[in-house]
């Protein structure tokens, strides 16, 4: 349930609320949720607008399994690696569909990943800060009854620092040259990524502020998913929040870490205590090092060097224990959207059951 607060004056058209109003935020969230027709995205069933009570009721799918629990009181991981892998796969599929539809979630984190009732799968929730940009295959095709109006998602909104601080990507935390002059934004020296050789692929950071902001794209979701992946593996975040009495100082230090500092690893990962191989593992084909190398590609400071969703879906660590990889890839790819087809409920049910059968064991 969300309370409707009309911030616009009486002369303004109610159908066109002010950009920063609560009503406009609700309107955008509803527009995006109406597009969420995927087994790994929470469903919106109905909207009830009660003008007398000044409330809007959003009737959504109830995910009784609750949020994914990933750490204990001692900041140690409680998920087995096989559980982390399957959760990661589910989120990848939901996020792949969102990106295909032109939606950037902007707030990927463990608290927004919930189990279904049977705990066999997870779903992404909370689209309150999500952003929409018409994807290329939708530019000239608008036959969908639930088509999103792009005018309510101005491009400049992407430059706002919105989301959960610990999970924000470096490019979101950009500072202009004349902004406070407190901390320079990172600039990225040219480097050639090399995968699987045990060396670091992190971009080298300099202390010179960038004059031009790097574009905010769907790569920010990859970064946030990488931070979430790290949390599941190690039971704590890769960039720690320092203890300080001044909240602004604490946030400043955290943002500086995200933009400028490398992350480290623990000796072991997961509740099953699998050796991580360290920050720069020498045996990439082993279970722990394979996860570290995937993290390496997801947590690139420069979004241009960050791994893409299709590349993550093709990663050997992600695909482990899937019996028929080609069938899984085919069944889990966003389909029919170029022709304006709908992802029907019957297809969702059929595909979900098929690709769950391809994955052995319970969650």
C-alpha cells in the first residue's frame, strides 16, 4: 500500500504529476511492474485507486519464502556455494528480461531478492527507483497494451545518486571537477582485460578527476549484482562502512572506497568453506577461484570493461551442474520481443518447469 500525496497545485493536470512528486514515482513504478512477466520477477496483479482515502493499493504476488538470508551475526556466510550459484542464476534471468525490455533496476541487493513459497527459486522485487529507456527493438513497435510511456522517465534522472550506498556503482558516484573539490572521480587508464590467467583485470585508478562523466547504463546493475554475489560468498560487503559519528563522513569514505580501492577476499567462501584462492587465484578452473574470477569481471570500476549479462550467463561457473546447457540457454532467453509478441503466462509456466528440471537437487 502506498499513500498518494499530491504535491502539484490545483491547476496542474492530475494525469501529468510533477516529476519529483510522490504520485509520479508511484506512476513510474506501476508502469514498470506491469511489464514484469517473468518467473523471476515479482508480479503486480491489480491496482486499486481509492481517491476518498487518498491511497493507492498495489496487489502483488506474495513471496512467503522471505528474503535470502546470507550472513550470520559474525558476518560469516550461511549459503552453500551451490545455493549461491542457483540464486545468482535466477536473478540473472530476471535481470536479463528487464534489460531486454529497457529497464534498469538500480537497486539490486540481497534484501530485494525473495524466495518463492517452495524456496525452489527467487524473484527480484522493488522497482521504486527503476528506470526505463526504450530498447532498440521497441523503438518502432508499440503494440503492447502495457507499453511504458518513456516521457515519464527523463534521461537526466539516471545521473541522480539513487539506490543503496553499499551497492552503488563507481560511475553513479561521479563528482564533477568543481563539485566540492573533496574527492576526485576516478579516471581509467587504458588496459587490456585478460580472462582466466589469474591476474587482476581491475582498471588502474588515478587521482585525477574525470572531466566527462561515464555513461550510466545497465552496467550499474551488473556491479550491484557483483556486490550481492560477493555478499553471498563471504557474508559481508566488499567495501566496509567505517564507524564514524558523522554520517556524511562515513558516506564519503565508503564512496571513495568504491571508486578508488580494490576489494579483498577471505581465505574461504560459502558455508561449505571452499578455498577462495585469494584475490588473484592461480587455479581458475577450481570452484573458489572460478567465483573470484567472475567477481573480477563483474566488479570492474570502468563500466566499459565490465562483463555483460549474456557473458555471465555463458560463464562456466554459472553453468556448472546444468545438464543441458543449450536447452537451458534457449528456454531462459527473452523470446519473441522483437516481433512484439507477449511472454504469455502459459509459456512462463512451461518454461519454468522445464528449466527447473534441468537443475538437479533442491534449493
